[in-house]
């Protein structure tokens, strides 16, 4: 059965909108991938597959050879000043 997982944080920062990952069962585990980023990950269960996907995206972001992926991820991250503003709004509610 295909599952959908929402990733709300990457690189210790909040995303503007969650990254939607599709998690599908394969022979002995699960594969996770996101439509907007061509990275795939494998895990023994769906949670592990999503965690490995996050780690893979983050490690590619830090690498030197994936500058196009870095630009895509950078555009998805909320600027620090907006994150602080959202935290203040949540505290005052």
C-alpha cells in the first residue's frame, strides 16, 4: 500500500510548505521518494525510508556537485526571520 509522508523540516530549518514523500512497499522493505527532488531512499519500514530520504537530501545539499538540488532546497526553506515570527505568533495564541 502506498503511503504519503509530509516532511516539514530539512537541515534543521522549517520548510515553506511540507515536502511530500511517497512511500511504497518493495520486496523486503520500503522506498521513499519526493516528486520535486529526484532522490530515492530505502528502509526496512516506512518511517526508516522517510528518515533515510531526509538524510540523503541533506547530504546532497551539503555536497559540492549538486548545485541545482541545493537551489531547489534553498527555495523551499523559510528564512530565519519568518520562522521566528511564526514562533512568536504561536506563543501569543
